C-alpha cells in the first residue's frame, strides 16, 4: 500500500526532474540563440535598449508578438510593404535601412534568440563586468631574434680578443717570473705582452680553432636564413580600404563569422563581399572616403582587391571548420588579438613546427561526443595523461600533406 508520504515524495521527484529538464532545455536555447545572434544580429543590434544600426532589442519579446517577430525575421520587406504601422515606423526612424531577411531560421531558432536577449537583460549588472573581463594578454609574437644573434656574435668576438689578451698576459708573467730583475727590465712589459699576443695569433692550433669557430657561426647563420624562407611573421600590408578590426571586432564586438562566413563551417574563412559591408554602411558613414571606395567597387562591378595576410603553402591542407567548430579554437589562437589590431598582421610563424607543437599540447575535447568514446577508452588504458591531438593522428604526414 502506497502511503501519502510516498506519493508526496514521488510527486516532488517528478517535479524536480521536470524543472531540471526545463532548465536544461532553456540553457540549450540560450546557447543556440547566442551563437545565432552573434553571427547574424550583433552587427546591427544590441541586446540592450541602446540602438546601434538598428533598434536595441531589450524587451522585444514583450513589445511584439512572436508571430510578428517570425514574419519580420523571415521577410522584413514584406511586412513593411503590407502597411504594418510599427514596421514602417522602425523603417523610417532608422533611415529606411532594410534589415536582411533570414528565411531559413525556424520559429524555434528565433525563440532561442529571444531567450538569449531576455537572458542578457535578466543578468545582474555585475555579471557582465565579471564575464566581460579583459582576456589574459596573449603571448607576445615570437621573434626570430635576428638582432640578438648579431649582438651575440659581436660579444663572442670581443670575448675571443679578451681571451687572447689574457693568455698573452699570463704567458708574459710566467716568463718574467723565471727571469732575473735585470733581464726582466731589458724589455718593457707591454712590448712583451704584444709580442706574445702575436705569437699566439700565429699559432697553427689557434688559427685552426678560430677558423672552425667562424665556419660554425657562418653555417648557423645560413641555416637560420634557410629556415626563415617563406616565414612572414609581422607581415602587415596596406589594404586598398583602411579597415579597422579594432573598431569592428573590438569596439562593436562583431562576431568574426558575420564577415568571414565560412570560419565555422568551411575549409576557408572567406573574404567578406562588398554586400556584407553594405548591410551596415548603406546607412552609416556613407560620406567616409573609405566607404566611398566600396560604393565605387560596387558601381563598377569590380571586386575589392584585398591583400591576403595569412597564407599557407599549397602543399599544406588546412580546414577552418575542423579547428574552430570541432576543435573549439578561438581565432586569436592563430591570428593573435585581432580585436586590438588597427592593421591586421601575421602574429604567428605558421610553420609546420608551430602546428605540430600545437597538436602535441592541445587536449581533445571528447566530452559528449560518442565518436571519441572508443579512442578515449584505448588511450586511457595505455596512458595516464589526457588525449591529445597528436594521439589521434595529429602528427601523421597525410593529415596535412596528401
């Protein structure tokens, strides 16, 4: 017989389970909404009430019903053309800038974006400050140490001269110790030291050692120069349009994927087309000389001749999606702190050794991915450390060269 106490316990357990599932689903919705918002909406909208290119979205789910928002996202031009009062007021208020249509997003995905907006505005004021703390400073760009090598070579030369002088002094003092005071006074001390230095420099063993040392230094400099061929670390070309990543990715926090559309889903990140620029600059800063260059390119139907900064040799295969989407790497892992750069430059060497070193150090995020279950099981049976990229073929030549 089931007692009342037992029934209450079962009911409470079911209620807690239901609450946990709701919280889990809501967390998933917010995470999905955040990704969609940052990739598509953040360039024109804030989650707060402050307007950007378009209106601030704080409280949008309370201002308009869901079916209206879905229609607007799918086809804003059609909503405006229908004579909708609210839509036309927005259209006129923000300079008649038409929002890009997103017909491929489902109602559930749009609701997830709304959930993210609500979550952002529901968070305590102190939370963004804690979460938005400046990231740890990236390690300074590696240097080839060219100037340091020249300094070391110069110091080595000085040390050799000092060594010769010391050996001459020691030799001279040793000889003087065996002479009588009268004999020692016949030739000045400095002359004796100079004479011994000349004899030491003329010594065949000393000549052989000096020649060998010079040969080794020249050989090292040649090898270093050969290894530096094709490495363009620090390369920062002047672009045809002065585009500031510090302003767009830093100040306005526009997600990389908004402009570089393939960064999370393609082999290449893609150079943004002029149409992407026009999503914003059709309205703002049209009078800027740099923006006018974009208009001229569109009018002439000519592509903007951007100069590529990061480039791997054709013999190497690299897939952006594999690293950013599957591997979970941030852009700064390879490109440095782009959001702080006025002019983009190559911060990493991008050499094979640099890639291999990363594969040896990077842990594989196998959590929640059944694909790795068997690999993790085999790895843990033979190793104590975490599963690295190197353990799943990250050092095989055919992975990048085929």
